[in-house]
């Protein structure tokens, strides 16, 4: 069985270092907000090239805290995309604000900046671009529009640890940025975890208070806060994995190259486009195919497990469906079309180049068996029968 993601393989490839790090925490006697969390916050902030990191319980809470730190709650509208993990929208709603959706650039699967100005109202209080599948949003126009309207940008970087845009890493562009360390992410813990990063020291101080009961000093709440802390064991694991992140990301990119080369010439498959002046980290490798559901069934028979990220756009999910959300949201044509065509091929650093090639071969076999006339010469050229 070839899995779509495989956090166990990630653990095994760094096992002895991780085991040592966990043992170090167990023997330290300090399990919450000790030196591992502090060190990881510094190391991760340095990696992204920002001044502050605040470790939290998960990526959803990271977005919730960033919104709260920026003073965004009841009565506010927050612009984002519907083509994202539901967590982005869940955090906005949990903060008390209303999500307003703009459509995506279909070639890149990310926020289309040309839809932004139209979505801004006097109630708009923030924009959350999502760097989906490991690729940066086109940040320059997003930042320009946000600046023109005096709106903070909060980046959702949960799928893009290490991705770059122009001359910076994603997470270094917005007023604040949020990462998840869910086990399958490019930087994944062995449990839940997340972080908020920022260059603004007063926003950092607010986020730090908000993650622990609103405390400025112990036992005295200065603002109303919650409890969402990154724990010492996860921080110690993340410190190990951060040291391998660049190499693990480059393994993903190499695998993506095999998929690109093997699938790009097939007319019925669309491989993901790469943004110029940006380097992606292939959190996922997402293709579009009109015969998506048949292809999934075929691959599943061959022992290849693929997933759909995501089958139902957030604005069509029962909890967040239209109604109460503004009319502009009704024209999410590309978002809705994309959801019916996409599938995510197996993608994790330990997948192996031969396995990726096997996935390519099976997809080609599927296409050539369904459309013998159109695809035959292409398949002959590469020697696949
Ligand atoms: C994973 C993810 C999140 C939330 O992360 P959790 O740690 O699972 O709460 C938010 N946004 C996106 C785009 C994600 O992929």
C-alpha cells in the first residue's frame, strides 16, 4: 500500500535523534513552556527570518490567536479563500468574525488578488492568504491592496514551511503568520502543534498572553486569554525535524519533478503550475483530471492511496454554507470547479523515486487504456506498454 502521506516513515528516518530528544524532556521534569519551547520558538523564527515566535497548541489556534492579537472579533469581516483546509475558516468564525471568500487563481490554487478590492467593505478587518499545497500566494498585490486599505495580512502557512516568494520565506510578509505542525505537514510534530510568528513586538506580546490565560505574569490575567500551548515534547521533536527540513523539502521537490516529467505531456491531466520568483515545497502534489473519480478507483486497485484536498469548498460545507454570508461569495466558480477535478498524489520525503515513477506509470496506463487513440504514441515513446 502506497500512502498519500506517511508520518511514521518521517519518524523512522530521524528516529534516534527524536528518541533522544523525547528522553531529554522526560528526564528534565519540565513539560510545559520550558527551554525546549523557548529554543524552538527562537530557532523557527530565525529560520523564517522574523523576530518572534509563539508556540501554540495547533495551527487553527495559531490563526485564532493572530486574529485576537490584532483585535479582530465580533462584527469584523475577514477575507480569505474557500479552497483551503476548513481550519482557516473555523478559526475566523471561532474568533467571532465572518469569513468573506474570494476566488482562486486556478493554475496555482491560491487566492486571486484581483478579487480582493471588490470584497473589501468598511467592516473588513484582515486578509488571510493561504499558501496552499506548499506554494506561495502572489503576495505583492495582496500586500499592496492591504496597505492601501490599512488592513493587516495574516498568512496561513500551514502547508508551506520553507517556501519562498521573491526574496523572503512565506511567514515573513504579513503582520503575523501562522504555521501548523500536524504530523503530515512539511514540518510535523508527533502530535499537535502550531506557532504564530511576527516582527511586531507588541503583537507578539499579546499573542504570548493570549495563549496562556491572558497572563502577563503568573496568575494575573491582564487580558482574557485561553490555554493553547506548544508542549515541551513536541517542541523537542520539532527542533530535531527543523534541522532536516531543508533536506526533506528538497526530497519532496525531487519527487514532484518525477511527477512533472511523467505527466506533463498527457492532455487529460493538468500538473500544477509553478509560480515565477517563488520556490514551492510541495506539501502536496495536486493534479487536475476530468475523470478524477475513476482515476482514484483505478489507483486504489493498484495499491496507490490518493486523497482529495479538498472535496467540498468550505462555503458549501453544512456548517459554513451560504446564508448569513454576503452575496459576493456566490461567484466562486473556479473554487467550485477545482474541487471536482483535483487529486493529491502520494507525497512525502521518504516516498522514494521509484515509487513515484510507479505512480506515474499507473496513471499513464489508466489514461492509455481509456483513450488508446490519443495517448498511444506518447506512451510508446517512453517505452511503457
Ligand atoms: C493543517 C492546516 C491548518 C490547521 O492546522 P491544525 O494544526 O490541524 O489545526 C490551517 N490551515 C491550513 C491551510 C492547513 O493545511
